[in-house]
């Protein structure tokens, strides 16, 4: 897909998608495609299916973790051994986002495609410099068996007209030594959440063509198998317990029904699991389940959701959404939403019932921007769900009742005024410790519940 076609898809998506947080000023689509971020947006929308993913990814966080016991009270946070409060504001290290793995943070910024940081102290352990410039919207997406998986620019060369469309590489870096172990070229600048992911025994990557997913050997990058879908079809991707799935529909204004396929992680053999009526959007996974959202009703208050398990069991519920959504996340057995009016709600994926609704406890940003609050973080041990606003406000709600049990603040700077297409702040957890990040500023703190 050419850059012009991507831009047109972006315009169509931002104008037409029936998800509240993407509904923004009428000129937002033009502001998005006019930015120098033209290439940045291509990194998230290299193909038509990636554009579909953007309409979801801009709205929904992708959470994980099991459900918290219903009768267990909130407990105080405990700091990991060797941890102390720290903050950092080194330019070039973390503007693109971070990933937590063990006692380390793996971040990407304008100067480094990956930087390893000690989560206990904030000390920078090593870095891998960007190839040309780090203006992407991506960050390290996985760590396994001593390797960190990340994207980088394929080349540092410009086109004859001065533009840069050098493409993207998927890269594996040794977590202990920072040595680049292998790279594989991607077919376009797609660096979205579904461009590459871990499966059993491999890295599933959107390569070597925009309509192909290949299983790459995690230690060498060599192709083990590939699966290609037909032209005119768009396929979203998910992984349940190490097994890859495709959710495919017509790449058209009326996509028709959604077909769900399971791919054998060892051979790539595709098996049709089921057909779900209507066009569906993947909004998250939790352990052995994926959650799909259908089209909301005309009033925008009823949202049909379908939950599909790895065993092929399907359940459907309709959720009543209160107010315009700023965020919606799948976390354990819960669907947690936040409205632009500052209301947080938790719904059961099993029963479809509303578990609680109440104030989220943080300052909400102006809804006339795409930038919103960070995806929440759940501490299963504590039984608390944490929220972070762009202004640095922090709030902890009892996961059972929605009652606010803690509030705090992290000095991550002030949100930028006016409409734009900036990246939202990020909230991460290292055991009971929270790490709040916005741009190059990071603050690590321990929530003192009950103080």
C-alpha cells in the first residue's frame, strides 16, 4: 500500500469509526497525515488491517493477568529488594515507550532503539543507537530466553526526493550484552501491536509481504513457516497461550462476517474455528481468551462483545457504556472502561454484568485530542487497579468495589495544550512498584496505601 493510500485509509478510519475516543475535531485526520509523522503513522498502519488495528489500538489498552479473588481485601504495597524511589529525564531514552521484564525496563526513544534500565535504581545499563533517527511510535515488545525483540529503521538512506521511506527491521538483541543477534526486514513500516508477537517456539511477524505472517526462529530469525491470506482480505492477529489466531474479514466498507482461524504454532497449518457475525475488532486478550467488539448501537450506548476461548467456546454479552469512552481495557476477567467524564467502570467478561462504577480519581485530559490517559495497571497481589493521567495524577481503586484506596502524583510534566496526535503517557508495574512515564520523564514510586 502506498503512503497516499495509507493516508486515505487513515482519513476514512478517523472520520468513520464508531469509537468515541477516535471521534475528534473534523480536521484531525488532516493534522495526522500532514505531520512529519507521515512515516510515523505508516509504522502503525502499513496495511489496511493495520489501519483497522489503529482504530482499536488508539482507543483500547491491551491488559493481561488473572482475576483477583472477590473477597480478598486490599493489602499494602511492598518494595522489591534493592529498590529505591528514582526518577529520570534523560532525552532520547524513553519517548517511544517501555516494557518491563523482571527487574529491568527496556525502552525506546529518539536516540536509542532499545535501552536497558535497572528497574530498582533507574540506572541505564546499556543502549543500542537508532539507525538514522528514532521518530517511531514503537518500543520493545517482548523479551524471551535472553533476547529482546524490537523494531528499527531498515536503512539510514533517503530517497532521491529527500523523503525517508527506508522501511523497518525486526531486530533481536541480546539482553545481557546488547549485541544485535539478527534482523529481518518487514514489508512496510508497520510497527503496530500486531506486526510481531511471540508464539510457542517462534516470533510471529508480518513478513515478507503485507498479507503474510511468518514464524521466525527466535534465536536465528530464520523462517520456519508462513501463512498468506487472499488479496482483499484483512486479518487481525492474536495469541492465546502461545497459539496464534487470525480474525479475517473482507477489506471493504461492509466487511461482512469475521472468520476465526487457529494456526498450528509448529507448522502454520490453518484450521477454521468459527464464524462470528458482522465485522469484529479485537480489543484484547486475557490468558486463553480473546475479546472482540462489534458495532455499537445507533445511540452509542450498547456495545456487543464476544469472548472466544482457546478451546473454541464462545460467549456474547452486550455492555452498556456510560458516557464517551476514553479507554477500555481487558484485564483478567474484567473489562475496565474510563469515560471522558471521569467515570471508571468494571464489567465481568463471564457474566456481562457491571461490577462497579465510580470516579476514576484522576484529572481527565481534553477529549478534543487523541491523547488520553494511560492504560491502567492491575496489582493482583494488592487487589488494586491504578490509573495515570497526562498531568501526572495517580489513583488506585479497589478492584472488587471501585472504591478509591490511594491517590498520588508523579512529576512527569504537564500535558501539551491544544489538539494533536501525541503518544499517551504510560503506566508500568514492577512487582508492587509503579513507573509513570511521559516522553523522556520517568518516575518510580511505591503506592503507600492506607497512609
